[in-house]
């Protein structure tokens, strides 16, 4: 929940001016810009899907339409020109009481509509300190995603975001990120097989910045990042993209 319309438009334009520049266009990763709802359609028009740059929403409701004042549905997001939607961000879980069960419904709604869910999981500091972080992450994946048939599950992107690292300046070490990503891939291999697990994109999020991104992304099971604070500065975000 950052930036007004003009500010957000300026930020997106700044990022696109850099990333669409043939001299900086050397990155191999897809880039998904996930602004607040009021910028989705504008951002989609600015990106046009060119240069591997797409737009995503930060949330959606599980029903297609109806009396849910203040909410936005997956078909609405899709009609804006967005292709992705973040589901289960820790702030949605924490401040809006979104449960694994509710998030399972949201993931299904997004997939049914043709959006790619970027599904967020991750543990609180207390959970890690109690040595229960693997168990918790397994439960989040199990209760929200393991109901999906393989052909649907394959379309999902997972973002591992330890809650203690989000917006705190405390990043997971590359070894901590790798350890958890490897674990996530292992539980997915058990359920859907090695091929699906190997193809799955698992992003790391939580104080990822221009200084630490390259090392995090160099870990074998870290496929990219979910960038919060550092995405609000053009130069930092572009540097992160170029290091992917
Ligand atoms: P951060 O945020 O990069 O500022 O820690 C990550 C997020 O919002 O998911």
C-alpha cells in the first residue's frame, strides 16, 4: 500500500524505461510488476507483455462476482490485463486473517480464471525459533495447494517469504533460503513427482535488495525473488532484475 496514482505511474514508467532499453535488456528472467489495483490496467497498457514484463495483482477474492463490497475478483483482475496474482502474502494472513483453507479457494479461483498465482508461504520468527518452520511450511503447502490436480499445480509459482525477513532489513542467509527451497521442492516431488518439482519456480522474498539479490539467486533452488521495499526505487529494482 504505497504510492498514489501519479507516483505509482512514475515508478512503473521509470522501471520500464530501463528494462525496455536495449542496453539494459540483458536479463533472462520474467518480471512481474504487482501494483495496487488502481494501477493494474494502466500498468498492463504500459508493459504490453513485451520484454518478458507482466502485471499482477496483490490479492483477489475467491468468488467471481457478487456482494463483496471492496473486493476484487480474479476475472476482474484478468480483465485489467494482469496475468498474475499474489495470493497468501503474509500481511494478508496476519492482518486479514486469511487461512490456508481460504487461500486454497483463492488459488483455485485464480487458476480457473487463467491467472498465475504467486502463492506465498513462510514462517514467523517464533516458529523458526521453536524449530517448527519446516513443519509449518509443509502444512501451508499441503492445506492450500495439494488438493490441486497436477496440471493445475504446475501453473503455480511459490514464494517463500519468512515473515521475520519481510520489510525488516533482516534477510534470510543464502543458506537458509536454499535449505527451505530444497525442502519445498522435496515435498512437492513426493506429491507430484520429480519433474513437476524440478520445473516449479520458487521465489525468495524478505529484504531482498540490490546488494544481496545475486547471491540469493545463485542458490540452486532459488529461482527468483519477490521484491517489496527495494521495488519502490527504480535503480535498485533494475539492479535486482539484472542480477537474476
Ligand atoms: P521486502 O518485502 O522486500 O520489503 O522485505 C517483501 C514482501 O513484501 O513480500
